[in-house]
C-alpha cells in the first residue's frame, strides 16, 4: 500500500498499523498499568508525536550569525551607556574606549544580521514598514536609529583622521549624539531576548519573563568587562562595577530560568548548551574575582583578564541559549508535555 492509499484505519496514535514506531517517537506517558482480560499486563498509555517528528519547526537561523548578533548587540548598547557616563564625569580615556567598542560592535552586529538575511536588500525592506507588535520590526528600527548616533560619537574619538570642517562638526555633535544613544541603548540590550521569546521554541518561549532581563544583564557584564579592559585603570571603576553587577544579575536570572522551567530547561543542562553554560559560569566567577581585585589594586592586567572573562561569559550564555532553543524545538516532548500539564491543571 502506498502513502496515498493509506486509510484512517491504518494510522494509529503510535504510527502505521504493523509498523514499529521510531525510538524517538515517545514524548511522554502516564503512569500506572492495568490488567487485560487474560490477566496480562498492559503497558502505560504513551503519547507519541506524528511519526516521531518534531511538533514545531526548529529555527532556521545560523548560530554563528544570530547568536553572535545577540552578543554584539548587547555589547553595543551597554558600551553606549558607559560612554555617556564617562563623558559626563570627565573620564576621557574610558569614554574613548566605550565609544569605539559600541560603534564597532554595532557595525559587526549589523553585518552578521545582514549575512543571515542573505542580502542587504532584505534588511532595507524591513524598514519599509514598522509593526509595533513585531519584536523583529521594532528591533530593526531601534538598531537603525542607534547606529548613526554611536557612529558620530565614535568619529569624535578619531577626529584627527578627518578633514578639519568635518572634525569640527563631529565635535559639536558628539556629546548630543552619545547622550541620545542612551535613550535607545537599554532597548537595544534587551529586545533580542523579547525577539526570541516571541517564538514557539519551548526554551525561549518558556523563559519569556526572564530572557530580556537576562540578556540585558549579560550585555552589561560584557560591555563593562570590555570597557574596563580597554580603559586606563584609574578611570575604569564604573566599568568594573557595571561588569560585576551585570554578571551577578545574569547568573541569578539564569538560575531563575532553570527553576521555573523545570523539565523544559533540560536542554540547557545537556550536550553542547550545557557545556557552554557551565563554562560561562566559570568565566563569571573568574571575571568577578579579577575585576574585584583590580578595584583595589588598579591593575591594567587584571582589568584585561577579568574583562575578557566577563565578555566570554556573555557570549557563551547567548550561544548556550541559542543551541538549547534548537534542541528543545527538535524534541517534541518539550512542546507537548507542558501543554498536557496545563490541560490537566485547568481540568
């Protein structure tokens, strides 16, 4: 019998009649057994997905592009906030580092986003319409408005390379542009968490409450670490504090995700995502310790080591959540089991 000739009587909950279901078709089961007419033991009722296939489509995003975008966008926003603070408090060295880091991260994040879209025309097409209910649309507009502001501020730090009339104009616009960027920066650091939570991917959607804050805290840790590493030690105190505070908050939010999601958080503890997340926690501890010591000793070497550790923590966290999302979408149990639990709870 061909696939087109199968009738309803040939298809059962566990697949085709007379065809053994695949090993990974099992999603969940109810406990308990009951006896048949002849006293034989009947196995527990099992829920199986359709031919063992995933219930939802996994994301088609490329990990190195989109996970990199999640990391770099956060660094850009966090560094812009630190640059404005340094500008207002007279920390010229820290201001320069933060402005250049913010502009550089913004440029690379736009490049990887366009690379994932395939053609620059697709990015431009997204700007033709603004959809208030779409995190992707809002994020595209946020980044498009943010990029020129941090670019102007960064140009002021390399004004010696510009023609005198241009350098003079940039010098006048640098502070207003940098301060204006701070109005957008918090959204730039957090909207990516909202973006991926606004999907059917179980790990991402399940953590919709925590992900924007987790990504924002992780961004602050990375930006603080990198700015501290690149700034004069005598000026880097605010960057150290931001890096340490962001890292502590990110680790607390990560634990909150694991507690609240329960079984759905399993992909975050297994395989590649689990290894990445465990490594991120060690980087967090190392970065906090090194920057904490440098706060007393004012050591450029400690700032560099601690800052790189916190940046690595942030990158590893973003990649871990990205890969965990892929894994949770591929396994039907992370979609079906929570739905069954909610159905039972609501009676």
